[in-house]
C-alpha cells in the first residue's frame, strides 16, 4: 500500500485548458478522487520541461551556497535591519532548522509595490545576489508553475459545473499572494521536532498549507510524508524525477466547504543536504473568500478577503513571526 498511497496522474489532457474532452473529464475525476481520499497526488505530463526544473533547482542551490552575509542581503527586516521588506526574502536556518527563500510574483516592480502599499505584495531585488541569467530562469519557472496551478484550479471549477474562466476573479497576476519558495535543509545536527504521535525525528514540523494548491518539486533525497486522515499512519511521497507533487490547502478546503481537506504532511530528519521547491498557489490579496465561488449558481462578492485569511494561517509558522 505504501507505494500506491500517493496516486500519480497524467494531466497532459488538461494542459491546453480544454476541459471538454472525454479524456480530460476522466483526468479531472482522478484529481477529485485524489483530493478527497489523500489530499496529495503526483502529476506527470504537466508540460514543464525537466531541464527548466533542473535549472531552477540549480539557481536555488547556487543561492544557498553563498556566504551568509550575501544571502541576508535578501532578508526581510527581521534578519537585516537595512531592508524594508517584512514578508518576502531569505530566512536563515536558525529560525526552524532550514533555510528558505520566499519569492513573490517577479513581475511586481518596486513602483507597483510602493503604490499599492500592501503588506504581502513586496518587490524583492534579486539582483543583490543573483545574476540576470538566474533571475530569468526564476521568471520562466514562476510563469510556468503559475499557469499549471491555474489549470489545476480550473479543473476543480469544472467539477462544480462552472465556467473555468472564473478563476480570473480569484487569481490575478500582480495581486496574487502566490509564493515560489526554495527550502534548503542543511546538514542538521539535531531534529527540529520529535513527533509526539510516533516519536519520529523531523526536519520540518507537521503542518497543513494555507492556499489552494501547493505544487512541489522534491529532490532525490525525498523525506516528505503524508498522513492518512483515517488511520493516522504516515506514507512516503516517492521521488519521481518527471513528476511534481500537488497537495490541497486550507483555502481550497474552505471554498469547497470541506470536500477537499487540507492534509497533514511533514519532512523526516535527514542528516544530508536537501532541496525542495514548493509553489504556494494563493489567490489575489483582495479576493473575497465566499463559498458561493465554487458552490451555488451565483458568486456573492462578499466575505473575508484572502489577505486576512492568509494572515491568520501564517501565525502558526515560526518563520513568519516577523
């Protein structure tokens, strides 16, 4: 059962955003089943070239190999008093055992961010640490993974017999709170946490994600585990170089009225270096979180805006206590 607990779905029939074919309908039903039963699945046929993924991982590894003083040039104010950013940027491994680099939409300019004056829409000057080639690679990957994530969300909308194009009401480039993150686990001398449930040493605490979907590339070291909601057992997410790992988040759980639940996951303690690249697909900061968006004949444009929904969700993560 361990090998097959995390289903693998070929989504090539959805990539051109044609959801009307028989094959596409079958794929969407597979996604629905995986979301309901597991909350995690791997996708192949996703349209992102493996070379693009490898180049993106290469940028991450190159960044984390920089001296600490160089990396902190991209830190939020908490770890670099010279910077104004509070949300985007680099956090060091003395926070929770891993290093991270949080990047928002790379199309956000300094002028746009300044005029908008939103706590989460921040321009991050990657040029302080990365060359133009590396930034171009990140730009391309953000564009690709954002487009892919929106295709997955459109398939959920289609399940609810609505027009997939309404995804534009929830997601808008420049306003999205989506985050491309690099997680780097150095040679950890001790676990971040010992699981109270089964005594297992962890490199990343048990948690659920905040957004609609998380789309992740994990390296060959693996270590990611998913909890079965019924029997509470933990199952490994196997490494597949051609696949991306997808999981449901709290925002999707809310919008689907609990049909697609956010799922507990964790990372095992690994004494060797490890890199993962999650993309947190998050709605626009001003999107009204109303369950009529996916359910009901007409969307009621009221409710808590996503910015506030996210704010409450992030409070439990130590790296966001800034």
